[in-house]
């Protein structure tokens, strides 16, 4: 048997090969996230690096729009309401949850091969006002399948699994893996105010009432001592994972 997977399933395929070599011939782990880490700022840095391939103005425009949205979220008045309304978000959505959703609009475009299209859009809207920019970015989000409700902790608290496909993965990274996407130290591509480590800690505790226990996962799965044989690791040039 050959085990194959991409992203988290990529990690599973590599771990399976290491744990059960007698059951497998080989493993192909594509973008396999095999090393659990809490403060995953390099994820954000890769978004900067990837978008910079198109032009320096692409990440700069994303940073500017993100900062303007961050400022709007900090204002409890009409501007915040307009941002939420344009995005189709619940006005009562947590600011950090919204900032996570907003950052993922750009992340999903880069991660799934639409970086050129994204940067073309940034070039087209860089000189427009925030309202026009948000409408254009909402269209990009719709194309990528990124919706505010998928990031709203009120929805993630719903224990009906069929209604919350993101809940199981959220529980895993909250308790086992970390992979918390905090801003890059040098080139932040997401809100520095709302998406720091404290956000992830409080969000996980609010939804699940638990904290991250990462050391056991590292001991079991990080390949510090043993790495699998006959395993191919492949990674995309733009993919932040």
C-alpha cells in the first residue's frame, strides 16, 4: 500500500508510514505539516514572499487595506458596521474572528494557486476608497469559498458536526498542533492587533474550554528522532503550509 495526502492528510501519510512501515510500501506527503508549532509566524511571512513575486505593491496593498480594516474594527461606530455589512458578517462577530476571516481571503488565494489573480486585483483597487476595495475583496472571497460564518466562534460552538465542518480541525489545532497563524515579525500580512497569540489562546478556550498541549504531539509526530523511509515530501513554491 502507498499512502498519499496533502496538507494535514500529507502529514498523516508520512506519520502513517513511520508508525506502520510493515503496512506500507511508501508515502507521498504533499505540503505535509509534520512539525507541530504554536507560533507559526512563518506562514504569514510566506504570504508576503509569494505575493512579492508578482510585485512589491501587491503585499503592500494587502497590508494597507488590512490596516484600514483593523482601524475600522477598532471603531464601534458606523465604519465598523459598514465593514461587517459589506463582508456579509454578523455585526456581533468577534473582531479577531473577523480579522482571521479577512486574512484568509488572501491566504486562500495564494494557497490554492490564484496568487497572480489576487495581485492583479490588488493593482486594480490600490487607489480606490475602502468601500470599493472591500466590495472587490468580497467578490474574491466568494470565488475562494471564504465566508465569515466559517470563522465566527458562535457558529464553531455548535456541536452539530454536519453544520460545522471546520469545528473538528479547529479542535485539533487548538489542542494538539497549534499552527496559530500570527503576524510575521518583519512583514505582517494580517492584523497585528487582533491576531496575536493571545487571540488564539482565548478563542480556543472560549470555544472548547481547553488549552494547547503541544509537547506530547511533538514527541509523537515531529520526526526529531526517527523519520520515515521511502517517503517523498513535496511542497508548492507559494503554499504557506
